[in-house]
C-alpha cells in the first residue's frame, strides 16, 4: 500500500513556533563563516561584535528604548529570573515585599518562592474567574516595603491579557518597580515600553518564530540588578558568557518580522480563534477558560468535561492535530494546571483542559479539520468514562 502522509495541524504555537525562513537566513552566516568571539580584538571578533550591536539597535527601536537598556539572555526563563532575583537581591535595603499573581509562568513563580526562602515577604494575588487581576486589590496590597511587582502581560495557558498600562501607572504612583513577562504578547500586542510604562520586560525567541535558546530583558536605565551569572562580564556585566551571535541576530530578525506583520496577523488570527471557539462550545459540557474577549488572538483554552485532557491529546495526535494541556513546560506533570485551578475551577476542569494556540500559518481549513475530528473523539472518551464510572459503582456496591 502507498505510504499516505498524515495531515498535520500544528496548534501549539504558545509552546513554540516554527523558525521563520527569513530568520534562518539571517542566522546562517553566524553559524558558518562568521564565527568569531565578539570579545576578540581581531576582524572576526569585531564582525561578531558589530552583529550584536546591530541586533541590539533593532530590538531597541522596536521597544522604543535605548540600546543599553537591552540585555540578551539565553531564554525567557533566564530573563524572568534576572529581573526578579536580580532586582530583589540588589535592592533589598529598600524593602523586602514583592508581589506577583497565581497565574504566572513557573519562570516567575519559582524565583518568588526562592526569594521567600531568602527572607522576602511574598504576596501572590488571586485573579477573578475570568483570569484578570483586580487593580484595586493590587493597590491595597502595595505597602511601604513593596519594591517589585511582576504580573504576566498575556497568560501562556489561557491567553488572558492584563491591563498592563493601568498596573504600570499604579506602580509608578506607588514608586514600585514593575516587571512583566511578555513572551506570549510580542506577536499581537504593543511592546512599546514608553507607551506601557514598563520598568522590566521579558521576551524570548521561540514564541516569535525565532530560535530557541535566546531571550531579552529590557531594563529601564537607572534600575540596578544583581547578576545571576558571573564570569567575563558580557551584557553590561549582567549576563556573563560568550554571546550566541546567531541566536541574537535571529531574535532581532524575528521580532522585526512579527512587528511588521502584526496588524494583519491580529485581524486574521482573531477571526479564526473566534470561529474555533464558537464551534468548540457547541460540544456538550464544554467551557471556555479565561475572559471571552480580553485574550490573545491566537488562544482558545477549553475544558471538555468528563474526559482526561491527556487522553484526548493522544487521540488528537493520531489524527495529526497537535495541541497541549496546561503549560508545555510542565505538561509531564500529573497535577492539574495551576492556572485553571487559580480561576477557582475544580481540579477536574484543569485535567480536562486543552489549549489550542494558533499561528501565522493556521488556515480555516485547518480549523475545519479539527472541528470535524474532535467531536467523535470526545464522544468516544466520554463513553469510556461512563463505562469506567459504572464499573467503579458496581465494585463499590459489591464491596
């Protein structure tokens, strides 16, 4: 029999995106012939240093900041860690109270827990059922010992977008530094740091059709950080280690490309997302997680009750549909999504949640294929679930 290639529908762009061909083209020279160390004084080293400087200028122009406010790192996680650990440790003489939320990525939550062990007072704010932070609640929580607030711009699991401008305005009024993890936001939302009023912002390459293993931290001039990596003093002394030139060049090119096409992508992706959500909700016992409209254009996170999300993912995988349950960074955990639980929903909702995250290559035909294949799979799993419950009840009565 002929080998028929299975159709593949990639709807896991919140986990990582496909490398853009133009980005790869920009990177290749620095993976082949332009391999000098930017700290070297010869021509190849100077060439590498110039490539970093050019990338930094490009990123700074997009973020509307100065070049010296851009720090290249090895990931979004590292940038979050540098912002949170670096600021808190360097400025602990100013206060020991720091604030975040219950729906942050673990790259933010874990540094907060680390600082709590170091003697910092940590407040983790709850969010509403829609996933939004209550600005008034944040205002009440800030006190004269508060030095840092970190709130995610757009959530990686449920796609809910926070009112970053208002949060930033409040922090400025209270003389508190504000950091946001914007890794999911760069494709679709403003990352103009002057417009947003941000002090520290995290971005990474793998969410913007760039390479994995590169991120940036924007640090407003005048903010002092303590390094978390020590060595040769690269990146203004804040991130030691020989720079990954190809990834840095790739990051800058990827950010340039998504910025150029942002308006078009927002319109197209929002229409596809709304079409997907409207039809998914036609499946019985299905709910949308997070705010219905204040969410990323590419995110549809739903709970299909009375099934296990992992089981559905496996069946979808057999049909060539790739999505995720919970955050990709913790998807091997048996615990329900901490974000879904933080919405005040039962653990069962977390176990049955599926995140579909669209990308620039997603088409209506792709969505129609998902909508054709998904309902029978859900029906099949629910039959198994009902049978399992019946057997359990029979065994219980027998005992």
